[in-house]
C-alpha cells in the first residue's frame, strides 16, 4: 500500500485533469470492481477512502458561467467546505475523455459570495464571467464517494471515484451511480487501457456526462449550447504524423458522437446511416495514411473497424429500401396502398434486424473497438516511413495524385453491366471524397471543387449499387414466402428499381 500523503503532494500540470466515466447499475458489480482495483496488476493502490459529499452548484440568471465553460460549486464534506471552480475544455472533449482545469480553495462559509475567497483565480473568473450578477443555486447533489488511488512505476497517477447518490432541484430528482477514472498525472494510455479492461470484463458503457451536465439536463438546459461542434484545425506546414493522429482522433470522436445519437434514436434511419459514414470516413483516412503505419497492426485496426461497420449493414439496407418506397408514395407515382403489404413485411424485418444489432451492442463491442483504436494510435504505431516528419502539404501532394489516378483509371474502365466493377469504382470514389472532405482545410481551391464532383459520382454509383442490393433483398424475401400479394408488390418494386437504376447509369454508358 502507498501512503495517502504521497498522492496528495503530486499535482498534474496547471491543475488539468482528464476524466473518463463509466455507467454503473449494479451495486454488486461496483463492489467487485472496487475490490479488484486494490490488487490490479502493474499498479500500486491506496486503501479505499469513503466519504459523503454534498455539492451546491451556482450560476447567475443568464447562465453565464455555463456558457463560458465554467462550473462553480460549494462542496460540504465532513471536515469543512470547499469552493470549486472547473473550467471545461470545450474544444477538446475527445473520445470519451473530458478535460478540465480545476481550482479549489477551502472556505469557512457555505455561500456563493466570492468576497471571502482567498484564491484570486476563482474570484477573477466569477467577477469577469458572471459580470458581478448575483449567483444563485441552480441544483444540488449528494453522494457517497469511494476513492482509490492507483500509481504506476512510470509515475502515472489515476484516481478512481465510485459515486452513488442523487441530483436534485426542488422536487425534481435524478439518481447518479458512476465510476470515474481521473488521470491526475502521467500517460493517458494507461487510463484508457485500464478502462478498456473493466469495460470488457463487466460489459459496461461509457458515461459521457458529468454530474454537472446531468444537473443541467434536469433543468432542461440544452447541453449542445455549451458544447460547440469540434472543428478540425490543420495547417499545410504541420508534420504529417501529427496531422494523421489529429485527424484520426477527430474521426474517433465523430464515431463516438454518432453512436451516442444512435443509442437514443434507434428508429431514425439517419442515425444508422451516420454511424456507418463515420466508421467509413475513419477507414478511408486511415488508408490514406497507410504508408506511415506499421503494416501488421494497421491491418488489424482496419479489419476491426470494417467488421464493426458491417454490423449495421442489414439495418441500413432495410432503411434504404423503405426510404425508396416512401419516396414513391410521396410522389404519387404508384398508389399509396399498392405497396402496403411489402412495406409492412420490410418493417417487420427491420425490427428483427434491430433486435440482432441491439444484442451485439449490448456487449459494447463498438466502444471497445474505438478505445482499442485510440490506444493503438497513441502508442507509437509508426513505421520507418520518411514521410513522418515532413509537412502534410508534401504528403498530400504525392498521395492525392496517386489516389486520383486510381479513381480516374477505374472510371475509364468501368463496365456498367458488371455489378462488382461498379461497386469497386464507387468505393474508391467514396473513400477519396471522404479523404478530401477531412483534408479540406488545407486543400487548394481546385481540389475542393473535386469534392462536389466525387459526391455526384458517388450518389449515382451508390444508387445503382443500392438497386442491385435492394433487388437481392427482395428476391431473398420472396424465396422465404409464397404469398401472392408479396410477390406482386415485390415485382412492382423490382421493376421500378431497375428503371431508376438504368436512368442513373445512362450518362456512364
């Protein structure tokens, strides 16, 4: 065991803390995990420390602190009170990790007035951001915290907090049961690997929201207002390896956001579409930077992402054909009730596909795939490529030419009667479009114009490919049933799809 004083003396630079949270629902599982941390391999641990914490959160009437990325609270503990100011890094909420800077000062009064604060940093922020407006209670929380500190030989310090209690404002209440991994010092990879082990072993899920954010939700505040959309910032003179890592981290975050949306919008076809797009974008940009990575591990990561994307394929395919039926109905080309039997059968198939997908997601494979991908990316995945330290401008100039050459060659040789040939050209053009979209901040104007061109090509080839896939789906459906009405309506649909596909491909003949 390690003496607690050793931990208390060490501080992360500038009070910056990185936090990953996991949802807990079973008390027995929670106790088992905490017991496991006491003897976890490659770490030394402190004993479990338990205390009751009561936090009162303040802001002014305009919610100026929240909008500026700050959260201010007065904490009551058994040994006194603390004023706590957290500044969330709104531009760096990457891959499940929330980064924040924290100031704490012990106080004698449990009131929001900042006049008694001894810490100038807190006083200045409250005066500047809150504009001197009166601070009032916005919500409160009370919870029991069990804490363990873990220390590794490389000086990585991870604080484990298990919190169980509730958040409330007036008569509104929300329970909280959360396991937090806080990197106080050291290497983020150690935290991610530790979290991945626990998530995999106990089939747990990432919790992307802090107690503060849960409280804001209770108040009905739109959290997106305080979480601006992440933007990818790269410059032409930036080092190629740095840009590769930055873009791929951005893609990982995009997958994470899409998965969060999908989890709460299972019936929305666009949610399935977006998560597949985000995974494909990640695979495309990873392929673009392939020369930078060690071959074997690169191949493993590509394959894991590919398999993850395939899990959403059946649901997406059913959504595509249902959207086509809806388009037909809305344009009144075919009477609305003419395809009713087929539509209901496809809706039933979609429900079955969603059950199958939900069973897969229950094990949290997607989260683990993304976590493992990020760990690999942070853990020196590079080859001996001469490109690593050169500018991204030079890399793009060479690599983009190669990709454009392959796509243009494929377009010239494309056989519109060959489904597989069309599919290959479509995939290449789609990947190139994704790559150019991600690199758009530093592409020349001419290159940016090509994005729209590839988008049009992709749309046409994509529709034609969907025609093939939809016809195969319908033929499979017919093979499972002898119902005459189904055969009649599927025949109408197959004829319609064939006609539309031929119209789309006429320009490429």
